């Protein structure tokens, strides 16, 4: 069980490093949203502050709805797992 948990932690660190290494273009909203969601996960898991993570999540979603065309919303909703509770369930180790 311990080996499984260590593997999961290594995979998570690799994912964080991969997202951090991406150089987002100004118009690359999907990359920017992915980067911001990784920050939400870090806030939730590493810092353990669910309130701040929820606020950040809601701010990202509000920005998507305000700026992206409605035709693109479904892609972001899938990435964000439709709501914070589902996202948290997916993101928690």
C-alpha cells in the first residue's frame, strides 16, 4: 500500500512539473486554465485549504464563462469535472 501511495505521489509531482514547464501563449486559454487548476490542487492538497481552493476554482470557471465562447464551455467543464466537489474527489489522492 505504501509503494502505491509513493507511486501516486511521484505521478502527481510529475504532472505538476509537466504543467509548470508549459509555456502558455497569450491565446492558449486551455493551458492557462490547466496551470491554474494545478494551483487549485496544490492549495487543496499541499496547503490543505479547501476554502481558498474553492474560491480559486470558482474564479477560473467564472473567467471561462465570461471570456470564452459558449461553444467552448463544455471542454472546460469536462476538464474541471463540472463542479468543485467532483473536481475535489478526482484530485484528492
